[in-house]
C-alpha cells in the first residue's frame, strides 16, 4: 500500500511542477541504494551452531525543493518495526519483504546556516568517525530538530538541538507515561597548521519518564528493547547521557586520517553508567580502486547509554559489552563499494562470553 502512495505522490508532484512552469526536473531529487550482505554470527554462550545468513537493505527516496527555503523528502526502506535495522533476511519461503516509511520530513532553512527539521528525519546529532556508541546509523527519530552552523576563518562551529517523541501517551501512570528525548550538542573544528586539524564537541541527551516505565518493544510489539539496560519488566534507571569527544585529523600519503576518543556517561544512573570508544579511520572511498580502513575499541556499561538505540551490531545490539570493531571498504566499481566488517566482543564489561560477528557487504547507489 505504501509503495502505491509513494508512486502516487511522485506523479502528483511531477504534474504539479509541470503546471507551474515545467521546472520539476530542477526541483526533484531522487536517491536509491541497495546492499547485499553476507553475515556470520557466533556466540559462545549459545550452544547452537553459528548463524550464517544473507540479508538485503534497500532504500528509495524522493525529495522536492518547494522553494528557496523549504525542502521536503520521503524515503521508503526495507525492514520491520526495528528502529536500528533496515535489513531483511533471506527466509520465509520467498515471501515478500517489508518496505516501510523510513523518513518523511520538511527542512526549512529559516536563515543562512539554520535548518529546522519537522517530521521523521535523519539523526541531527553528529558522531565523530561515524561511531555508533550512542546512535545506531539506522535511527530516524521523530519530532522537531534544528542545526545551526557557521564559520569564522578556519574555525567551524555548530549547534544541534532536538525535541523527539519516543513514546506518546496521555497516561499518568508511571509505567505508561510519555517519553521525550531532548538533546543539545555543541561542536567545533579547526586547523592547527597545514593538514593537521582538530574537532571537539559535547552533548546532553535527556530522556523523560524512563524509570519505572514498561520496557518498550519493537517488531510488532513482540521483541524487548531492553538491550542490556537495567530492569526486567520496567526500566530501573533514568537516562541523561553526557556525550563528549575529541578528534585529530591529518593527511598521510595524501589520504585523510582521523584519530578520536568519545566518552559517554549516564548522569542519572548511580552505577554502571560509563562508556567510551576510541578509534582510527584512514582513507576515503570516492573512486574506483580507493580503499579505507577503520578500527575502534569500546567499552559500554549496562546503563551508559539507552540500549534501544545503540549500535545493533556490536555485542548483538546490547550494552554491557567490550571489544573491537575492524573494517575496510574498497571502491569496486562506479558507485559500488565492497565492505568487510568484523566484531570481536565480550558480552560483559568484566569479561564474559565471546561474541563474534562478520559482515561482507556489496553496496550500490545513485
């Protein structure tokens, strides 16, 4: 049904643009990508044999420049009700796969440098090195957010803020109250000299009414979103995440190099509230034959972050884990990237069972 609606909107936008002067080709923006994944998962605490599977991710977007200040976009994506995964596993006797609304928003450029997002849009908060200790890369929050960016010479400055809905409710009972996510981030970047640069930032993400609230569920309301956080049927902690990072960049062999450290702390928890990730990224894939590498090591205690939205690959999507992630990307052909990623984790910060996950991806985009 949603696919038909999407096509209908495309036709209406095209007809409307033609009626207004035929400039629709300059106003419409299309995006599309497809990823084929081979995956291996092995958990030593699980007596069953390792999981070997293949999965797909497909996304299709349509954007329209309404006027000089307003841009709107709709994106459909494969996946289910899981906010941290757009993958569909090859299973189920060739049954059709889910294709749902991933983004629907308007971006209003109120003044130069200030963008306001209304709807279900990209995560507004920047993560250094694209790490996912706080936010999984597939998260598309819902509500209102804003970003302001400016430059003073070589200094880049940015402020991001949000008021997101996590769970809407009119109930006054502790287990079913509404949950809001309010966030504020301040970041800057500059140049020491030549190709040597730096970036630094800090953020606060405050969740309302989590302590005592029934643990949220996903995938048609059947899978718990506890994801390593404290609690059995209700959350037993509140979450106000302090997120701070520093990074240093340089050019090595004419390739970008980034070294970073990102610290997180749950200021509302009395224990098990700390986490960090340290990493290095080298190279960037833009053309055929380009190659890049990345490595990170992280440790995340039970309540250092809100587990429902953290990286869905590290430690099987749970907090209370420690270990490494290593990966490489290669420009296989035009707009085609081959990527390999491997996770070697312990599913307890004090040293628990081993968790291994390997992924080999081929991604195509235009």
